[in-house]
C-alpha cells in the first residue's frame, strides 16, 4: 500500500473500503457483530489499554471477525486493568480482567471464535458503565 | 504514565464526558524558548471556579464507580517534575482549557509517544465528537481536523475498524514529513 499523506489519499481509500463494507453489511446487521469495549480511564491507559485496543482493532479484521471495537470509561475494576467487555451476538456481556496482548489473542481464538470461556472473567454483580 | 500522548488520551476522555463535541489538542514546541506546550481545549459544559480548584486534588472525581481521580494529578506531577506546570481555565457553559508546559530539554520531560495512535483511536472510538490536533515545531505545523477526514471518507463510517489504521498512517506520515517524529 502506498503511503497515505493527504485527504485526497483518504478519499481514494474510502472508495475501496466502501465496497468492502457494503459487501459485509449485505450479509448481516449490526446486532450480529461482536462488540469489544476496552476500558480507557486513567487506570486502564496506565496499564496498557491502548496496546490492547490497537491489537483488537488490527487483529479482528485480519482474522475475519466482524467486530466493533470501542472505548469505554472506567468499569470500576482498577485492580484488574486493562479490562475489556465482550458482547457476542445475542449473548450477555462478559468482562475480562488483566488483558494483555497474549490474553487478547486467547480471547479472540477461544471465546470470540468458539464461545469457549477463558480464565480472567470478572463475574460478580457486574454492571456496565452505562448503568451508573 | 510514561508518554505525553497517553496523558492526552486521558484528559480528552474528560472532555468527552463533559459533553464536548469539539476538542482541540494544540501542541507547540518552541525550541528557541525551550518550551513544550500542550493545550487541550473543549467546548464541554465547563466547571465553576470552586470545582476547578478541586480537580487538581487526586481525591476529587465526578465519577461514582470509585473515589479517586488521578488523571489531572498525574499530568500535573509530570509537568512539575520537568520544570513546568499545569493549569486549568474553565467557564461554565463554554468549556475547559487544560494548559500544560514542560521545559523542552528537561531530562524528565516524557516523550510524546504514539500520538498518531492516540488521535486515530479518539476519532474512531468517539464518532459523535470531532477533534482538531495541531502540532507545530519551530515554524512548521501539521493540522489534523476530523471534520475534514469525515468529509473525505464520505459514506464510510469513521468507526469502521480499517479506518483506525488508515488515520494512524495519515498522521504519522505527515508528522514524519515535518520531522516532528523521526
């Protein structure tokens, strides 16, 4: 890929992207996407949430997983940062703690792809940040 | 936090939580005066004076999930350790300015780090808000405006995962051109 330097380059790329995304949207609707939310408050950032976010953003499209990766605030689990919340289509959200790049790989391969649970789940009385 | 870009990511989070839909990140490296200035200006809901005094206190936070808020305090500490300062100017209903100065060549000044990654993550992760990032070093300047980016992308949503990497490369190649990063 040539270097993207100007807004014109971005425009050109958006054309290519559009056809790719259209193809994807024809097949399914947004509810069928996997959602990954990465906790990005001070504690999350300080313990490496940014690397984890980048990893998911780069790896999920590469591994052909239809997903939305977004940032969220503090989930109240500062001791276990970086924390992420994963919502598989039609399922309850699950929160994982102490997620580094290696753990992220395991979560993608085992939980996101096959629905197998992996260590590191934060279970008790879980509420999403939106409930607070 | 070891990188200035991570502090910026953290502070911008406050702006977005304060309802800002436009956040400006202005970095100015003045080599002649030996200053490294970072300003984060938002059009969020602002704060009254008594709250502005309190936010510097690590035991003040507006959130309900826990009782400490360290973002501003950590940034301030880092600035002061590098011979600089952090101040906050805010007006209720208008927005907040966080102004941070470092001594440019101070050995304790953290490096900027992956600013392109941070800006692209903010733009893609917060589609409802817009971001302007301007970075100048002795006369040369790069300005990134997410509104222009969204226009260039047309129908493609900024939150599509592929866009993050494009934007990162876009910012990095411009910063390299200006020799802001090598």
